[in-house]
C-alpha cells in the first residue's frame, strides 16, 4: 500500500496541469473578445450629446500627448512633519482630549449665578430706543400719501 503514493502525486500534477490549461484558454478567449477595446483609450462619446464633438477632440489630443519626463516630477516637499513630530502631535491631541473629557464629565460642573448672567446679557442686548413718530410726522406722511393718490392715474380699461 505504501508503494502507491507515486500514483497520487502524479494525479495531483495532472489535475494542476489541466486547471492551468483551462485558465489559459479562458484568458485567451477573454483577450480575443476584448481585442477591439483597450483599457488605456477613452471610450467614444455619446453621439447624441451636445458636447460629443468636443469630447472626441479632447480624446484625440490626449493620444498625442507626450509622456511625462523624470525632470517633470516635483521635488520632495521639505515642510512635511517627520514621523516623530506626527507622534508628538498625536500624543498632544490625546492629552487634550483626555483633559476635555475630565473637565466635561457628568457632575463636574454646576450652573450658578444664572440671574446675574441673564441681567448682563439683557444690558448688552438692550435695543436702542426707536424714534416714535410725532403728530407732525404723521401729518407729513398723510400729506405725502394724499399727494401721491391725487397724482395717480387709473390704468386704461380694456376694450370689451
């Protein structure tokens, strides 16, 4: 029975080979069916779109664009924090968060002197006294309105 292990190994190699052949056949079929489409070229614009001509022209221009050069790569920024500085900043934020949680935990503060606060707010928010119209102001307003009514002309009536 121990001498039969060679058959099992040969069968495993055979099945792996068949799976690899099936995979390659599937990939070949996919590649041949997609040969007309390239993932690197833009799809054509919808002809019914009002900007189709401009989109197709832009796509044609992008095909003739030159590839970037190594000299076009910007220099490495120098104002970026180091990992140690990031670690310090994160630690400072954690300390501030812990302090805020301690200071605003339940039962750590109470309201007091609310009436004093309200009176200060009322003093600051007091509106200035408005100009109350006098009898002379009212008479001038009525005279202006009467003059406007006297000048007014009725619109012409529609012919019937």
